């Protein structure tokens, strides 16, 4: 189920944070529910991917330890768990959401990743587009469940950033495995280092430009309650530089591995967030005065969860 990769689902919070609604209780609980559902759905995708890749994973130095590849979990049980998770997601989604848009977006994510696991992971460009779309869908999903419009500049930032990180991951795999790269991942035979480099840095430049334009959008300071967001741009550039450095080394460049395995990296990102957005740096002064209201809402959602189970 790869729980360490759940950190990617933090993008579901993007709309909540960037709109300055982090401490609106109803919205926060909806996003937490949405993140839990997305974690379950991503587990379904990972299980299917591990089933399809079991044979090749057995010949990989680290992937051979995965439960299905190692034989610890039979394929039949993996399929059973996958369908149980899908049923839980469907039942919870219908119960929690009044609109059909969030469940449809979850369905789109599932369909795209089924196509990726079955065939499209071996098709150059399509594999990168589908991986990018997964990050973008998370952001759109987070915005839909709280009914929050998001700046087009922010969407463009997430899209170009996702392309950059996906290309960087492929670049890293190409370097790490060398001549054996196509045996580890078939699609790597269609990618050259020069192609990946050029497109990586185009996407990096676009990400920085789009992010800068988002910080200068007149609406953005009103939403995040700060006019200092523009000063985070140099920090963002440094983050890009560090990620580019990681892709050139023997370390894994998977976004989840980078965030969990690079303590200075994640600390630096936290510093950027607190510098630009005071809402993240300090708690709302009304937070403790509304503790009773929080308890009531949490109790209500807990009873809903018990009803579903």
C-alpha cells in the first residue's frame, strides 16, 4: 500500500492553505476526509501496479522486497484488498459529498492509473503526462470539495512543477541504472539524458515564473493574509536547485522519497511556508476559544465513520 507515498496527497490541502481557509473547521474536516479517501485510492493504484509488475520487481534490487513480489502477499488477497478499498471509497464518497464532482474526479484518477499500470507506463511521454495529472488532480480535488476557486497561475505552477519532478525522476532512474535502465523500466529506452535535461529545465523555469506571477496576483495577498509572499521566490529557486542536484546523484528522486529522506530539504520547505504565510506560522487566536465547537464537529464525523463501518 506504500503509506510513505501518502505524503503526495498533501496536495489536497493546497486550495485550503492558499485560500487562507486553513482554520475554517468545516472546510478543514472536509479536506481531511478527502485526503483519507485519496490515500485509500492511491493504495488501490499501488496494489494494482505491484500486481502487474510483480515479475519484473523480483529482479530489482529493492523492489523485490515488496509484499507481492516477495510472495508474502498472494495475488488473490491483493485483489481482494483492492476491491474492498474501492467499495469503502465509493460508499464514503457518496455519503460525504453532496456534489458528484469529487467522486467523478476520484474515478478519473483511478481510470488513468489503471491505464498506466496496464499499458501506458511503457509508452514514452504518456507515462509522464499521467504521473503529472495525478498531482494536478489532487489539487483540483482539494479545491472542489471546499468549493474554492484557485488562481490559474497556481494551477499552471502545479502542472509545470509536476512535469519537472516526473522528468527528474526518469532522469535519476536513467543515471542510477545506466545500461540496465531499460531492463528496470522499459520506457527508459525511449528517453535520452539530453531530452530529459532540456525538458526538466524548461519546466523548472516555467514553474518559477508561474509561481512568481501567482505571488504578484492582487488577490493572493488577500487570501493568504500576507504581502511578503514574493520574498519566497528565492527560496523556491533554491529548492529547485536542490532537487536537480538529487536527480544527478545515486539517491532516489521520487518526490515521496525526497520529502521523507531529505530532512534539510523538508525543513527548508517549512521555512519557506512560514516566511510567506503567517497563517501557517502561528495559530488563529480564536482556536482555543472554539475548542468545544471542534469537539462537536469531530464527534459528528466520528459517528459518521462508525456508521459507514
